[in-house]
C-alpha cells in the first residue's frame, strides 16, 4: 500500500482488510513516529523521503 502521511489521520467509510493482510505500507518520512511504531506491529513500514 502506498499512502502519504496526510492519510494517516483520515477515517474511511469502508474497511478493506486488516493491517496484517497488507504486505507493506510505503509512506514518506513526515509520518507521525508514534503512528508508524503502531503500524510496524501490524505490517512492514517503508519510509521514503
């Protein structure tokens, strides 16, 4: 999954799948470190510039 940091605090009307079903999340390094740490317990997180 590819998502920039601004999508982290948004709510969605639909749940597509559990985080464990996602192989990896790629986002930019402006993501909140606390949210990244939480997500790293569920799936691989790849931070880019």
